[in-house]
C-alpha cells in the first residue's frame, strides 16, 4: 500500500482549466450585489443553484450511467474553489456533492435508479443532511432521534438542528438510532441511514423551522413526530449507518477545504489589489511592511494548505487511506482563509465594514469554516489520537 501511495500523481498549477473557466463565467452573472440582496431578504440562492444545476456541475460526482459527469473529487473541489474565489458561496448547494458518496457507495441498485438520475438532471434536490442534534452536538454516536421498525415502515421521532437547506430540498439523508444505546456493543453501533422524501413528509410528521444566523446560511431545525419512512429507503444495513457516514467524511473534508482555499484566494487577491491602489501619505499602503507582510504570509499559508488538500484528493481517488491528509487539509485551509480574511480587513481599514466592498460578508462566511462542518478542535483531537497515538481526549 505504501508503494501504491508513492506512485500517486498530484497535479500542480491550474488543473481542470476548462472547469475553472466555466465556473468563473457562471459566477460573473452573480456579482456581490446579488449576494447582498439575498442577505437583505433572507432568501435562498435559487438562480445561482439553478445555473449550476443546468450546467451539470452539481452532478459532477454522479456516475455517467445515472446522468452525471463521473468526475474525480479533485474536479468537484475545483468547482467549489472557483465559486469562492469569485466571491460567490457554494454553501447553497455543496451538500449535494458530499452527501452523494453515502448513496453511491452504500445505496442499493433500486435506490440509485430511483433517485440519482433525478438529482443529476435537477428534478430532485438532495441538499439536506440530518445529523446534528441540539443536545449531542459533535457527539454523534449519542444522538437520540429514534427510528423504530413497524412492518413496512420505520417510525421516526426526534429532532435535528443546523440542517441547512432542508426547506429547499426534496430529499434528506437522515442518521437515526435504530437500537437503544444501552444495547449497543460499541460506540458506532445502532445507527442507521435513511433517505427521506421530504416532499411527502412535510406536514405528515416532519416540521421545519428556520434559524436566523450570522450569515445567510438557510439552515433549519427539523422535528420528527411519528414520521413514517418506507423500509426500502434504508441505506445499506440497519445499525451500520455511522460507518457509512464516516466513509463519506473524508470526501466532505476535502471538498469544503477547497471552499476555504477559494476564500483565501479571494481575500489575497482583494488585499493585493486594494493595497496597490490605496494611497495614504503619498505612497501606496502596500509599500508598508505592516500591510504587506500579513498578505504575504497569507499567501504562504494558502500555498501550504493547497498542497495538503491536493494530496488528500489524490489519495482519496486512488482508494488509499487519507484521513490524516483530509483532516489536516481542512484545518490548514480554514486557518489560511481566516488569516487572509483578517489581513484583508486590516488592509481595507474602515472600508472593510462597508458592504459595497464585499469584504465583511466573506469575512463572516469564512469564519464559519472554523466550526463547520467539523470544528478545528475535533480535527486536532483526531490528529492527536489517530495520527500521533496520544490518549483519547474526549
């Protein structure tokens, strides 16, 4: 396996240039004013998501036999990265990419035939991921939402939180407990994954409540009250769902890390341009080391994070273990984006808080990556325990 990993090729430079050009062309139609208007009205980026859907880019990871492009995870990451470089926000639709892995790897043939073509052509949206709960947070193995078998259905009761885009999604990937915790032999036992058809469920045991947040993230609380889910919507085997979710988390880490890489590039580009144009005391402020050095350091941090994320993507595609690289890539990319955002805020001074400069919105958005979809502290715990062999910290 080590020899296989040693032979893996990692692309440098602007790989997938045709994808980058196409995404930039799409994003030009959705300038900063579009995103500011959405925030003012607390609205979902319908037109942006539709444009990406019609272009086929949201189906990047779906195999060609189901109407998708069958692209590698690196290509999907490039799509998300360029969206963020352009000043847009992929959070409106990115879940469809990283949720897909669970269905592709563990869904049965009938489930794939029923749902994947519709997701690929845009007739169905799989944007909602029901995992987090108000009382358990990141302690996923102790979640309390229950699904109890009742003949040809499961009866679901419980609550989820931070289920983004649920009110704009047709399908939800749901993680629920199918065996009581006290009956489980291991932490990961007793959880199952279901594909919930929300078109039929809302108002019939499923209730959504929007959460007002710092950024226009379109997220929700979800309440289950005797919701009936057909047995045929169980993904894989009962009680093995946590393993299925974990299986897709490396892809999730890699994909969202690309978004942070895009944010870092956005802030660096913005900082450099402004620092050369802004003249104070008869000299461009970029000539001052106090302005120049933080931007230069941000660039160095972005380059380092970019290399780790590329490595994780290459290992993932080769079927090699990549947990270390995926998690470290997510950590470094989120840090690089946040430090670049801080440098950009300082470079712009008072103008940074003026919405027309589009710095403060992106500054708020990239801060979220320090805590979602996984916090930096949990990544550090993973590195300490699983990479360095230190005692479990939680």
